[in-house]
C-alpha cells in the first residue's frame, strides 16, 4: 500500500465513523419515541485483491444493522386504546390520503409498526401519534362475525337489544327432595301423592289430568310452591330489550324402581307464566318434557327446549336449555334442595358505549351501559421470518422487502397488552459509550491523514 492508498483508507474511516455517529445521534434523538428501534452500525473491511504476501488490512465500509427483534420496555399510559406487543410482530397500518365529503380515504400501501399509541380520531378511526391508521377486521358486536377489513373504525352507535334464545343451565337435583309439605299422606293436595319410597314427592299424575304439559292453576299455586323445589331465576329479554323475570321450579314425578317394572327417576320443569293468575288461570307452566335420570346422570332429553316462553303476557320464541355434559345431575343431597350452579342467558337490553379495551388476543372490545361487553374489531398483527430486513420508513413505519419475506398474519405466540405502549429500545448510556469510541476512531483517522500528508510533503521536499 502506498501513501495515497493509506490516505484513501483514512478517508473511508472518516466516512464510516461519520456514518456511525449519524446512527448514534438518531438513536439518542429518538430515545423517547414510542416504538422506535435503534439502528446500530456494522463495519466491514474492504480488501483489494492481492497476492497472499502483499495483502493489507484495507479500507472500511459502514452499514446499518436494524434491531427490530429487540423489544423496548412497556409503560402504562391509562389510555384504553393504547396497545403494545409483548413478543415479536407488528401492527398493520395505512396512511390517510384525504377527506372527501366527510369520508376518509387511505393509501393502498400496507405498513408495519410497533408504535401502538392508538386513539380514536374525530371519525372514530384508531390512529397512532405518527399518523398510522390501525387496520384489521371490523366485527358485528351482536354476532362477532367479520363485517369488513381495513382501517378500524369504532362505532359509537347503541348496541341493539338481543332477545334471549338460550339459557345455560347447570344444577344438581336431590335424589330425595325435601319440600315444605314433605309429609306422607298429605290429603290436602289433589296434585300430589306419596311415592313408595316414603318421601313426599310431587307428581302431576292423577286420574283427571295427564302429567306432562299440564299447567298449575292459580288456586293450586300455594300447594305447588310447597311441594316443589326452586330451580333458580333469571332476567330474560324480548326483541325490544324489555326485561322479564323467569322463575323456575322442579317437581319430581317418578322415583326409580326395579319392580314391578323397571323405571328411572323423572323430573318436570316449570316456570311462572302468570304472576297474577286467578283461581282458574294458568300460573305455572310445565315445559312439557320429562327429564329422566339414570345413575345420577341426565339421560334425556338431549336438547331440552322451553317452547313459547311467555311471562305475564310477554312472549319469547322457543328458548333452548343449554345443558353441558354432566351439567344437570341427580345425586344425594342431605338438604334435599336443588343446588343451582349456572343460570345464564344470552339476551340483553340495548345499551350505549361507555368504554373500550384491548384484549391479549388483539380484540378491541366495548363495554356498554347495559353491562354487556362485545368485540368490535380484531387488530391486524403480522410477523416476518426476518424482521430485521424490513425497510424503515418515516413515522416509525416499515415496509416489506424481499429479504424480510411475506407477512404472516396472527400473534403466533406473542400477545397484546392493552393500556400500555412500547418505549424506544435505545439505551442512552450505551449510545454515549459508542459515541466516545466513534470519536476516538474518527480522531485517529485524522491523524493518519495528517501523517500521510507529512510524508507526502517530505517526498516532495526530496525532489526539491
């Protein structure tokens, strides 16, 4: 290597250290930027082709090294729609191109970011502090089905009422019921009889009326209440969201026996259809299905239904009883009462949106004044096989490159943290240390240039 080559190498060193200092200054400048990923510098030696005994150390080149896989610290903000990714991945965003007649338009280009300080704008779109509009799937709050894809817009419209169509029910009915009038030989009741077991259990079987489906008249309501067991109550809702109280009671109408003919334990379910029933009016309605138990387990029906559920003149369509496997049993109970474990229904009244939240699986959920919560959107989240090969753009966004690979949708092991944002992964102390080293290397390269210049001057002076 001659003096000129040494001078050129020193110049490349100055350029490389200047490039490194540029990255360091950018990292420090963005140490408080949400979701920022620092850019480190790789130095690569540039060696000219020479014989083995003539090789030299060569000049140097500087190249950027991204740190997209290194997560910054998470900090709570108290803003419900802020979100951060714990693990790998990026939020999908688009940029706004304009407004026409009150309708926003967006670019078709898809960008990726770790900046999750999203808030609703004046049109309801979720946008971060750098102008990135969060994209994903919009969901129907009633059904949970996808209604569209693209920038997520949170609707403040009221949640429409939903009628009750299903009741989730789980309970244990006692093998031997204990009722208020559980006395053998009670002659005051025309609807009840003593079973051979000796326990006084209710039945609707008599010579005058059939058991299944027979309603209890108002005149017999007190006796019925004394001879049956409470099965719990709940508030159901009509199409318009009007509430209606459904009270349920169980009556055991048959005990298991092996002689003279084999038979199982049978119960009937009733609900209060008319709370103001007169003596001849129907008060308690029999749902019309025999609940048969064998060895403590419900044998049939497999899909029980309360047909035309009507309470005080307010009518619902058929309401299914959603009984999970093993949810309704008949086991011995020392108290002789029904132990109700679950009584829940799927209807609700209308409500207005009161707050938003983000779940760990990336759903934006709304809480309404009626106490219900519903998923409103699924946040778009992708991952890349080589995220450090993404191309950085302005505003904390990244673009796909050939080296990064195609985006892979989904969390894939990561999770979303609502109400928090990710801080910059810049370590200011480490950047200062790199800055000192860079400064020393830069100064050393200037000394090389000074030395080369002196040597060139000496060479010229020899000629003189």
